[in-house]
């Protein structure tokens, strides 16, 4: 089965200081890998020697994020010549090459893991790196390789291959199928299966110590499966899955610690180291509880013998000795398999240290509980006292004295803390002069219980200071205490952190008022501690974040601190782009809470600083921060409505495209009692629906009335036809000439009548009127642009407001007529148009461009009379046609000066009159 092959670096063509090719022999999250010299000559070469002659199946390369070679070639050889500088190229056989991505898509922020599948036998592998990809970060034109992984099989497999062939032949005759689909993807299903534990990604993200434990547990799991101990195998499988998460977390801590060291932030590096030790101790304790921990498993990688990695499939591999006794393994099989790694959130640190397990591995296996000379061990490596229930011993609880209880509270440790280092002596020299070296040494101790005891002792000392103490001594003691408090606030142990807050509260609320110190001392306390406290509000522990935030809020409300107005000034500082999510959220939450408690009147909070901070927070990348900023702005608007709008963009459609500003402005409307846009739209929609409903009902009612009128009209017409017929005949039966004053019933006055020109005709049925409007009515014309029939009197308004081509027209300020926009500048410049008069003084004809008498009747005289408009083509056509007709036939035309109706008839005006502002248009049916 292919597995990971160990190798050593034989030589390289060069490297940058601190980035030797030998770094490639180590796989860990913090490795830097190899880098070529600056401005080197290409190609660059690296030669690797594998621990044994093997058949390479897979090569994995982890490239640098910006020092990327354009191409890497691979060569393999069985051996090297005696003098291999320069190399004899004929000794190496070329396998091929791979091209690497230039990484522009990721902005040179990601590393490419390249996997190459090969099938080649040899012991020496040569890599040739060609010219680098050019980018703005690689200013020295270097190439680099972070890690390389070789996966393959030992080449000398003759004996094992014979055994395997015989086993396959026997399985064939017995009907066994080793290529069972159920085993697909497992080490038992395929001979070329590669374990995920041998993948380069596993080592590059895992803590090396945990990775070693995982590999050992995986070997146990394979043995358990072979022996058909499936419960035990299931338990091991769960342990491996959980340990992989643990290893990734520890690897991340290690990277963060390394970054802190490079930045010379040694406090953070120390914090990360303690985090790793505590978490590792917790994991090992859980492993021990489930009988999965063995001293062999937790040997550090640096304690391991430097031997080449030999796989279990190799004929040189010796059978491993079981790490746990069989009786113990059988006992563990009966237990239920369950996840054993649980993250515990506790207010106190773990009391089990990884060094304790390191001590256990040195003990002989014959004595399960040997006696250890505790005094000879370093303080932090001393095992913790515990009452263990031994087999055959009756359980009992010994009585404990007060001193024993005090010792137990401090972890069973007695004596003085370790002496101060030279660096600590220089750093805390002023505090030592005031408080004494013993107390300061306790505050600087590596043991959390000593640090806590030092703060409690300082608390007691300050409380017992007499009132008559000189002011200078009081001030010096206060400043030394603040120095230790500032250090303790940064402590990762919860009890030490809380003790520092208790001491700080006592100094501000009791010590300073008791000794009547000035506000300058209170200011010193606040200014030295608040920035550190704000940093703790971004802690990874939710409990510590809450404690820090609540204390800052409480301190801001102290009467001694409230008048100073210092804390609000820290809370309105702009959020940094690279600040943690928790820190930004805590700052916003604190600001929102303190605004409600303090307000903006003489509190340090002003409309200006709060609004500037909140508006800038609307651009933050975290949703919770933006949401809190919106809430703060709405709260400010409740109290200072007019002033808040000055800090926001105008309320228009472009601004409301931003969801946050839309929410803010809708919130303003709700506070003012105004309907929001959504409510306005809903009201308009409801009103429109109601209007449409009423309109439909009115139309329906009018249609019913019209139908009833038509029925009545039909009945009346029948009666009139019966009475009129005898009157129109003479005694000889001939018809008489109709009188000039033909009387028409009032209720049928509009029948067969054009309401625009006043002409009446028996042909003016519904269809006849449409034809009349479309072609013949002298008061109407057809728009040349949209083909609609409109009144001539409103043609200009139609072209400017209603026509489909209205965007192509403009209005001349001299003649007030519609002119094409393309011709409008020339039209205005020429000044050839006849100036228009006011509507009260004259009408304006859009056909002949003349002014004439105002009024509706004057329109009929102008458009229908022979002395009127000369550009009305319909009138000219009808006049020519009338001359050709014989008298007495056709329709009766109006006399000159008449209104165009029959003599003696009145021309009705439609209900409401012909309004120029609402022209009628007709389209042909």
C-alpha cells in the first residue's frame, strides 16, 4: 500500500538566509520552506534522497503564495555519481513537469497544493525550478517551495509479492473477492489506496504531536479491524476524528504564537502558549479517561529517534508491540463508543498539565504508582495531589484543616513564588520600591494562584491604610497598584482577571474618596485601565467579554468617573478595519447601553461624535455592528430629530437603494407618526383598487340606464312614425315639402347629430358618426404623427402632451405652437412666426397660424365658414363637393356665418363644454 516516504536534502543550488532546503524535511503548520537567493540565476535545482529505493506513486508540492515558479521539472535516478557537482544529466531520467498558477485571481493570498501522479522507481529525486511569475510582491524575483511530500512503495517487494500472489490464487479458488465494492475507498479495498494521514495537507494543518498520536491510533484501528474487534475500532475511529479537530486548533495556535513572536508581542505569544498547554492537557486527560492514552503516544516529535519512516507493508518492518495490555483492551470494547473531546468552558484554568504526562512516560511499567521526589521537580511540573480510589481500598474523606484548604485552593502548592527575572525587575522597579518585591513577585508568578493571592493581598493592604498617611505615599501606592492591575487585566485566567477588577473598583470608589485624593488620580486610574479593558471585550471567551463590558458600563456610572467624561470618548473612537469582530460588537453594544444611561447632555457623548461614529459604523463588514449602528441612530432621532438629519444623506430614491438607509428613514417616519413608503404604496394601491371598483360600478349603472333609454327611445320612435306619416301627405297621397322649422322632440335632440360641427343627418348612426369624425367633420383633424383624430382647437396641446411623438416637439414662446425640436432653434431665430395673443384676447389656429376672435363659437365660424381658415382641407373638399350636388339632395350645409347646422336648429355643447385642456381623440374602428 503506498505510504509517505521520508527523505533528506542532498544539495541545492542556493538559498536565502534562514530558508534552507533542509526546511523541506519538516512538515508542520509553521514551516517556512525553501527560498532561492535574491535575483538568482535560473533554473534552480534541489536534489532529494529517499530513505530507500522505492516506487513513487504521488508527488505533492505546496507552492509559495507569491514566490511562484512558472514550471517545475522532475528527474529520478537510482544513484548519484561520485562527483555530482555539477550533476551528470544522463544519470537522471526526466519524468515531466508541472506548471503553477500565477495566483493573480486570489491576489497572491493563497497557496497552491499541486498533486502529481507518477510511476517511477529510484532513490534520488531532482527538482528544477524555472523563471518565477512576476507580481508586485516578489520584488527580488525569487522562487520558493513551502513543502514537498513523496508517496510510494518500497521497490524490493519480491518475497511479499510472491506471498500476495499465492494468497490471491487461494482466494480465487475459494470464491473470495478482495475487490469487494463494500471495501471501496478503504485500505482493505485497493492495493493502491493512499491514507489521508499521508497527505501533505494533513501534516501542514495538524499539530505534529497530535498528528503522531493520530497515526498511532490509526495503526491500532487497523489491527482491531483485522482481529474483528469492531467496538474498539469504532471507538478509535471517533477518537481519530476528534483529534484531527484538536490538531488543527493547536496548529492554528502555534501559527498565531509564531506571528506574535515575529511582531515582538511577547505577551500575546505567552498567552497563546498557555492556551496550547491548557487545551493539550485537557485533551490528554480525556484520552486517559477513555483508556486511549499511552505514554508511547504522546512522545514529542523531538523525542523520537531519528529513523527513516518505514511502512508496515515493507519487508523490513517489524511487527509493532501492542501498547495496551489485552485485558485492558477487552475492557474498553464493552464501553460505548462516544465522542470524548468536549470543549469545556470553566471559570478556572485546567489543573492538569502536559508535563505531567511527560513525567509518566519515564516511569517503569511494573509499578503503576511509583513514588516521585516532588521537590526535585520544577514547580510547574509537580503532579497535583489527588485522592485516588485504589482497588480494595475503602473510600474515605480525610479531615482537612484551614491551612490544608488554603493549600488545596492554590493547587496544593505552598511556599514563595519564584524570584523575578532581570527583565521583570527592570520593568516593575517602581512598583517594587513601593509594594515590596514579594508582592510583585507573586503578581509576576507563572502560577495563577500566586497572581491571584498577590492581588488579594494588595486589596487588603489598601483597605487597611490609615487615613493620616501622607498624600505622596498614597499616590505612589495607587500608581504602583494600577501598574499591577493593568498587568492582571490582561491575564487569561478568569479568577485573576476578576480579582483585578475588584481591586480597581475598590480604589476608585473607596480608596480615593477615603483619603480625599484629587480627580487627577481618578483620571490616572481610568486612563490607564480602560484601553486594556476595552481590548478584553474582544476576548475569544464569551464569559470574559461579558465581564469586561459590564464592568466598563458600571465604572462609567461611578459618580467619581461619570463627571470626568473619559469613557465615552473611548467608545466613540472609529472602529479599526482590522479589529476583531468581538471587539467591534462589544464597543457598539457598550455605546448603545451607555447612551441610554448617560444621554448626550454633559456626559461626554455629543450629537456630533455619536453620529459620526454611528454613520461610519454603517460601513462595517459585520452585520451585527451595522444593525447596532442603525439602532443607535434611531434612538438619537427620538431625542434630536432635526439635528440628526444633517449627518445623513438626503432622503431620495438613490439613498434608499441602500437597505440600511431605507431602514433608517422608515424608522424616522414611524417615530414621526408618518406612514412609511411601504404603507403609502399600500394606501395608494388600496385607493386605486377602490376607485377602479367604483368606476366599474358606475359604468355598469350607466350601461343599465342607457339600455333602458334605448328601449324608451325605440317605443317613442314607433309612436311618432305613426302620427307623423299622415300629416306629411296631401289628399292625392303626395308628400308635402318639409317646413323649415321642423320640430324635434327634446328627448331625441342629440340623435343623428355631430356634437362638434352641429351637422344632422339620417346617416349619422353610430357607425356613420365614426366615419364622419374620421373623414368629414370640419372641426376635427387627423394627427399626422399618431393617426388619432383630435379637435383642431386642441391640436397644439395634443402634440405637446398626448401624441406618441410628443418628445419630438417643443413650444415656441412667440407663437405658442408645437414645433419639431430639430427645427425649433431655426424657427425661433428666424422670427417669422405670427406672435400669439392671450387666450382671453384671441384664439390661435394651428392650421393657418392666425389669431381670431376668442370663444367656442368663433372656432366654428373660423373652421367652417368660407371666409375662415384657408388651410382646413376638409372644408375645401366639402365646398367643392357641394357645388357639384343638385339642390335638395344630400345634407343641408350651413349658410355663411351660420354655425353649420340646419336652419333653426340649436347646436348643443357636450356636457361640460369643449375644454381645450382635455381634447378628445378618436381612432377608426
